[in-house]
C-alpha cells in the first residue's frame, strides 16, 4: 500500500491575494501560523498586545511570498478590541482567534472579567462579531483538549468563578467556551445565509511559552520537562489551525492531531465533549457574552459587496 505523507504547511494552497488576521501572533503557535500563511502568499496582520514585540517577531519571518503587518490588539481590553475593528477597512478572508492565556493566577481584565474567560473567550467573541461584516471566508478559533477535563462546564451562575477559582478550572471553562462559541457562530452564519464558516482547532501538546505563565511553580517545572520530551514544536502544533483555515471542511468542524491521545501528529477531524456539543449551552453562552461585551451578531446584508468595494 502506498504511504500517504502527513499533511504539513508545504501543502498549503496558494494564499496570494488573501488577507488574514492572527491574534497572539508574536510567538508560539501564532507566529508559526503567520509564517506558514505568509510563505503561501497571504498578507498577514499580526494582532498583538505589544507592537514592539510584534515587529520583532515579524522580522524573524523570512523568505515569504506574502507580506506582514503589525497592529495593536489587547483582547483583555474591549476598548482596544473596538479600536482594532473600527480601523479595519476592506475585506478579510481569514480571522484566526489564536491568542490565549493559560492557568494564570486569579486576576481581572480591564473590563473586570476573570482574565482567562475575558481574554480567551470574551475578547475573541467581541472581535469576531465586530469584524464579521468584513470576513469573506472563515473564522478559526483555537481551543484545547482541556475542554474535556473532568467536570468542565460553563459556570453560568458565576462566570468569573468568584470564590471557586482555580487556574485550570478557569482555563478549561474558557476553552469549552471557545467551542460553544464556534458552534453557535456557525448556526447563526447558516441562518443568515452567509457562506462564511466557523471552525475550531487544537494543537495537541505543543511546546510554546503559554505554559510558562502557569500559576504553579511545580507545574511549570513539569511542563518544561514535558515540552522537551513529549511535546511537538510550534510548527507542528499550528498544523490543525492551518488545515482548518485552508481546507474544504464543513462549518463547525473541529481539528486536532491524529496521534495517540491527540497530543501530536498530522491534522484530522476530532471530537468534542458532550458539553461542547450542546446547542442550548452554546445559545445561552452567546446571549451572556452579548450582555457582558455589548457586542452582538451583526447584520450581514450587503457584506460581500462592501468587501469588494473596500468599504
């Protein structure tokens, strides 16, 4: 039987003429995603909290057919999210909601939300809906295997986990929220008759600097060992995101590695938990997120014409 090589970034279709926004693009999975898309010819906007660091990261991307641009975006500040979206002109083929924080000590965003829920979910929720009138192809949101952690649910009665916060409970909730968001976003896009697709992906166990911010020193030490011994690198970890971003896949598809335990390997369709597949929870989360952010699903009438005209 002939061997079929694992899909990798060299097999990306030509992205010339396409524009992509990648959040959290100055390191790790985000930078690997930027590099691959730009090599394939896309114009890629690095949406980063620190512009100087973003420019330093962009300078490391060499030999691309496409072009790079750095813009400021702080997902933990809704004013920054609004400013980024309001400054956007013209069409946007691809929005990749990649940025995130993991297992950090309890804290709040500028708007008073629990940091992981506020950054990983609410910031991307607001950004996506504000940019959606410009989006012409798809939205890919980076989730995590952590959404399957035992007992993970959306704490609708206490989204900030006040009095019951633990770093991993909050992280798992935020990643479950990413998948419920994708599910409800696709339902709304379909109902609106939009050709735009919403998909999600997870990197498996990828060695990035995300683990270095864990609230526990013991876990940080274990993760350093795991990053050296078990994890795949950021380029391999970005493959499910790139596959979701460029292949002909159904809306609401979820991609991850095809290896043991979905920890490493080539990209493939993977399953969600039952909690991440519940349309009623997805709708309830969407409504709560609209109330918290003040941002809702936009009217998409005339979207394609506006994008073509550069409005």
